[in-house]
C-alpha cells in the first residue's frame, strides 16, 4: 500500500514505520495517524511481521500534534468528533510488540505516541516533553496519564505544568526509556532488539505484552493472579514443549507459534 505521510519497510520479520512529514518535523495530523493505524493493522495480520519499529527523522521523532490542524477547531468540533480517540485506539489494539526508536524531538503528541509503544529506545539526542500548557491546552493522548505511570507524579507534574523538556539521560534515569544509544546507532539498536523479539514464539510474546500492560490497570494481587494463569495457559502450547526441550538439549528452539 502507498502512503503519503509514512514509509513502511518489512525485512527479517520486522516492520519499520518511519514518520515522514519532514517539513513539519513529523507533526501528527489525522492523515498521518490514520496511515500509521492502517500500517500497524496490516502488519498485525501479516504473518511475516513479528515486531514493529516506529521512528522518525534524526531531528524529530514527532514534534507534536499538528497545531495548524487544531487551531480553528471548537469544543464541539473536538468533543463530538472525539479528536484522537480512534487513532490512539488503533495503536493500542496491536498485539505484536512495538518499539519506538526516538531521535531528536518527541514532544506533545510525539511523546505520547512514543509512550503508546511497548518500549522506547532513545538516541542521545532525544528530547521528550508535554508542552501543551504553552498553547493554553493540555495533553490529550496520554501525556498526563501514561507519563505519570512511567516517571511518577512529581516529574509528570513538572513537565506538564512548566512545559520543560527531558533529555535522553534523564528519560532513561526516570524510566521513560529503556536504553539510550548514540544517534548514529539508533535504528541499528532498535532493529537488533526487534529481530531478537521476532525470534521468539508469538504466543508467549503477545501474552507477555498483554500481561505487562495489565500491571498499570489492576491491583497487584489481581495482576499477579492474571500473570500466573496466563503462565499456566502457555503450558498448552507446542512452543513451551519445544522451548524447554531445546534448553535441556542445549540447542536453539524452533518455535512454530502453536
């Protein structure tokens, strides 16, 4: 499928989606978000895709939602149209892992899109922020909610209320990103991580993704029970038998997603 605002490449079971609005620093308009959702949905159905990477340019992952698109809208427009809800839900429906590879600015909607992914690998040049307060509004795609769960109340309040940016080092220290790498090695590192995930059995990979996401949504006792029951259920899979047999026999497992 041809896209106007993203570039999609599938290689070695990894679908890399590059945001491609360079003149606007990859600002997120509805057309780009719709194309992103479509590409993710296509990859979810494609047996050749086992992991996704979402990335941008060296200068900007995404510098925010498109202000020109939103500036003239009224409350009725955004409320009745439920601005950004279908686009966010399209990302959150994806069951295969999604890695955000972030270089440069990830601000506002860009930071929120990165947080929708399962984990973030950041270039040492990355800068994260929720500066919507400077526009007389607030975050609308998880910037007050996911950010708080990831970095804690104090830092989330600081970033959302002052609009300040968090650099890559602070982002890693605060738990927003999983690792920081040199900018020139960002896509190589993200691709290596994605390929490692792609080697695993998809049944256990998707189960892990679902279980980790439950951690933010359930009391600990219930979440532990959910985890244990899913763990128990994996013993019904052929991949569990193969994985444990391969370990005992000191060989690489050959998972079949069964």
